[in-house]
C-alpha cells in the first residue's frame, strides 16, 4: 500500500478474551474496536469522516488513567474499548480530529506521546488539533452524561 493511499480495515466485533490493548497496566479490552482507519500523506477525502456510536459506563479519566491532558480535562463517559482506531503512516504538522453530534460529547485519544482529551471546542463538541506523530491512535467519543449514547461523526482533517 502506498503512503498516499487510504485504506479501511473493519475489525471484527467478536469478543476478544484477555486481549491486552496496551493503554495502561492491566487494562484489557472485552471487544474489538469497531473500525480501524489508516491515513497517509495527502489522504482523500480531506476531511475523512467516520460515523459511530459513542459513550459508555466508565469515567474517561479512569479508563485512560489521567484526569488532565495538554488539551484539556478527561471528562465524560466512555467504554473500556475504543470506538475508533486511526493509524497515521506519517507525521502530520497540522491535523485535526473533531466530533460532530447532536449530544454533548467529549473526545479522548491515546497514542504515540500520550493521552489527549477535550470537552468543548467552540461548541458542545470537542476537537483536538496540532502536530501528530506516526503511529496508532485509540479514540473514544464520550458522552458528557453517563446515560447518553451519542451518535457521532468523527472528522479527520489535514490542515497543513
């Protein structure tokens, strides 16, 4: 696969018994990630959109083992299993991941270099932008309230 191409890989929804995801010590996944996306330089379409259903029953700070990140506090409710996985094949100097939803959502991303969280970015929905290293990013779209299950669109845009 060329670095300039984008490929979709849908992961199985089947249960994975004892599969370590590597987020934190002892952290385990009970189900596979719903979708996995690989993006290279000059990916198309730009922005690329992934749709899903977010939320969960655990406080985001408990799942990622941090209450604060460089991009904001780790708020909302998520599952132990990430909602999305994005593999970046190259450095991106100005990449943005933002959520669109009718409900109030949060965004939690774990990848090379750490954990990033955001609650509101100019609206009730979150966004995280900046320089990104190559690697695998696990993404959760959280619900601000525990009882909510938000449908969302995750937009990934190269702004360089």
